[in-house]
């Protein structure tokens, strides 16, 4: 992603971060988290340290990434510095030389060794712990980001359809998962968003149990952005209890999506799904949250849980994925990605939600 729009958005993100630094009375932020560096600068290498001050954004990496860092950050107002060996101590030296007073660091993201290097390098200026500054910014997606997520969703949706079309009764869960991964790669994914889940309750190395429900949870990564979807399949004709369980889960999912709009609290959306399952008698079987944000990480803010009273906003991208899992019967889950729009939401995942028979 390096079009004019993406570059423009990156400049806006840096400007927004500088506002936040001002509000937190910080002169600078040391960004150590790779995903956050990618968000602000476009740089996707595995080794990077970023300093953002009121005027500068300095990205340090090593010679492996000399060409890539220049290409990916071009036009973004980021200065790249190539350091050899002892990259972090040298980078901390660059920070110290700037005479900044209040320097923030990402307390939830920085390892202990790096923290020690930072602290000793800054000597008398104690670095200031910050939490979630960039993660909170990342909740609201730009048009370019939404487009990237849309493409990632398309890849996993298409891979799911293709793979279901050629499934064989001899396949194990492991084989099914491998075929899904392979299909996503062939369709252009950089990788799987997480370890693809194919769960029927059977051991992973034996063939999938006939007459069971199979939960398939998968996602693709494209341009660093993730997709995440779940569909439930029935191996053979589903029993009445399987049908009832699936119906309740689907109704819960539809009720939650129906509720999604700007201004609603995340926990209210969670409550919609939960109350449908409770009314159907499956309340105790829904043991996780209704959803989560998706973007440069597969699980990010905001969490659609019963504990989150945060209000949803236009531009957020979240999953809606209630499920119910019963000992001896198996489980069902349905998961879509939705973008919050001005008046409600748009569902990006296009695969049918009818219980598919294999
Ligand atoms: Zn998922
Ligand atoms: Zn998910």
C-alpha cells in the first residue's frame, strides 16, 4: 500500500499522534511495536525502532532493510537511519542526543531487556510509560485500511468456498485446515491470520466424524491487514439438536449485527447475542466475547465484550462471532467482519450462513 492516498493517510496519522503526545504532555514517543511502526510509517520489516517528536519521525533499522525501508516510507515524512549491530543502544543514543525532556514508551509492548537499554541510555530522564496510544488510534480505520481488510476478507471467503467445493470424506481436520491455508496462499494471501481452526470434536489426525458439526475459523493476511471468519458445517445430515443449536447461534449473530451502529456501547451489542442464546437455553454455552476489532492485528481494539462500555464509532471494523459449545454434541459459531458506517454497519463477509451440508 503505497499510493498517494495511503501516504496522505500516514501523514495524518503522524499528525494525530503528535496531538495525542501534546495532550499527554510528552515531547516524544519511542514506538517499539512493529505493528504500530507499520501503521504510522508503512515500514513492514521485522526490526525497527521509531521516534516520533513534535517535528521529526526517525525510523531506525538494520542494513537488511535499507532498500525496503526507503521504499515503504517514501513520502511519509519519515527519516530512516540504518544502524549496524547494537541497533537499540545506538538508537537510544539518537534519542538522548536530542535533548528531549519527556519521552514516552509503549509500556505494554516493550520487553524488559529493551526497557533496561532505554532507561540506562537516557540516564537521568526517566522514560514515561504510555499504554494504548497508537492502539486506540488504530480502532478507526482509514478508507485505505478498510479497502485492505475488504481484500483480505475476499481472499478467505473465496478460499473457503473453493475448499468446501472439493472436500473429501477421507479428510482429517488437519488436512482440511491445510487445504484452506493453501487456497488462501494461492489467492494471494501473505499468510494465514492465525492457525486455521477446523474443529469437529474428533482427534485432528483421524477423519472428521460423520454426523458432527464442524467449526471452521480462518483468516488471511493481505498488505498486513487481517480477515477473520467462521462458518459451521454439518458432516452428513444434522440431528435436530445440531439444527437447533446452529439456529440459535445464527439468530444471536444476526441480532448482534442488527444492533451495530455508531454510538451503541460494545457491551450492548454483546448483550444482544447473549440474550438470544439465553432465551434458547444455550446461554451458559456461550463462553467467549461476541467480537473484536480487526486490522493490522487479528485481535485488536475495540473488544465487543460484556465488560466494554465504550461506544462504537464510524470506521471501526469488528467481528461478530457468538458461538455455543456443548459437551458431547459439539459446537457452532458464525463470524463475520463488519465495518461501522454512518447509520449502521456493512457486513464484509459474503459467504452463505445457511448450515452447509458436506
Ligand atoms: Zn475467527
Ligand atoms: Zn475472531
